């Protein structure tokens, strides 16, 4: 290993005058905090580069990538002593600021630090000491990443949303929770006719521009209302029933997709096999292909599963008796709400 490399935890604190690091710092998570904490431990002064949005457009699930001001604010809130700059390329101030003597990276960003030192050598500048900070890992011992958070499979502390759901063959809804589930999880639309042409147009435009912009429908009636207005959901979960009665054959045929998958899920339960199918549909990624799951039994409670497995920024629509349709915008907060509900199942 080159003399200018050090491994986090081996050297004592305050070894350097001025330490830098850079990154997107999207949905500031445990790994980010570990990196920033190491910078603070090693340097008398710390400067952090937060990438501008133009550099991260290519990232997966970028429709839920936080804006630069939000990401920068989260870094400062972690520790107010940090100095920030807009990172517009790999180098930042490392080729002009002679006070910088070390850089903190992970294995994923090590190549950038090596590029910086190569260029510094060409400029007759002293190479930076490179501090390699280990990753933070989730419950499955996988690296915590902003992409996985945006994808909706893990939270910022490394808690995986699927661990509990897939822990046993069947989860049963307790009677004590039925009243709670009658409360809408999101924005209530009294009827689809109440949606303006502008709102419908906006939904269509978003789906045309961004094939990965998820619209997921739970229930035959909601799926039919979408299709009637020329919107084919990216993912739909149906069971051939509406209010526990067989759906009109014509309506059912109009919403059925040829490439649908099937699963069993009886009333008042959430089966592991159904969860696996819902997860599989979402894990197929950012494709324009329509995906559908036909449930033999009842699909109602799979709304919770869909919210838990959906990427951040997605919309999960479901019907609520005597209220209309509910539009759940998937956020970290809604995922946590649903997770807390599911933990009460037996």
C-alpha cells in the first residue's frame, strides 16, 4: 500500500490540518455519517463537497433524489462545523487549496482520490493522505446506499423493509387494527371524476417522460378507473372482485394484462408468497413494461406491502369504502407508518 494511504481507525484523531471529502449525500444515511464523523475525527478543519444535481442525473431512481439545498442542509445539520462547497467535478478545491492535506473516501470513491493525487503530482503538489473509511451495512450485511433507500428497500439506519414481512409464511390482521386501517394512508380523491383534466394530463405526462415514475394501483375498480382515463398503471394488483362481488366480465377483461403473474392471499391475511410476487414486480426496476399480479383470494392488505416495497416518490392508489380512492405518495415517513402497522399483525 502506498505511504499516503491510511485505514480508518488505525490512526489517532486530529492527524491532519485540513481534511476534505465529497459525495452526493442523498438521503443522508448511516454510511454518510460514518464518513463525515471520520473526517471530523482526523482533521482540525473539514471541507465537504456536495455534488450538484447535474452530476447525478444518471443515478437510478433519480426522481426521488433530493435537491442540492436539501442535501447540503442535511450535511450541515449533522455537524455545523463543516464547511461546504458545490462539487462540480472530481477535483473540487484539491488542486488549488494548499492547506488540504488529507481526503476521506470509501472503496467506491477511492479511484477519484487517486486521480486527484495523480494530478497533484503533475502540478508538483504534495499528494494527499487518503483515509479509506469502511462502509456501513444493513441487516443483510449489504452496503447501505442512497440508491437502495431511493429504491425503497432499506431505511437510512439500515433497516430492511422486507425482513419482517418475509420472516414467516402468513401474517394475520388482528381485529384491533381493522379500525385503524379504515383511516386513509394518503390523499383521498372522492371520485375520479373529481380529478381535473389538468391533473390527469400531468399524470400521463409524467409516465411518458419517466417510465420509472411509478403509479401502482391496488384493486380492480381503481385499476379500471385509471385505464378508463388512458392511464395504464406500471403495477396493478387485482383479484377479480369489487366490494367482495365478482367484477363485471367486460370490466375484468379490460384490465387484465397478458403477462400477469398469480398468487394466493386469503382475506384478512398477508401471505409470504404474495409478498414475494409484489417484491419481484418492484425489483424488476425502472422499466416501462406494465406489470400485474392477479390475487386468488383478496388483495386489500397488499396495499401495505406495495407501499413498503415501492420506491420513494411512487404513488400507490387503493380504494377505501365510502370514501373513494386514496393516493399514497411513498416517502420514508409513509413506509415507517406502514411498517409499524405491519408489526402489529400476528
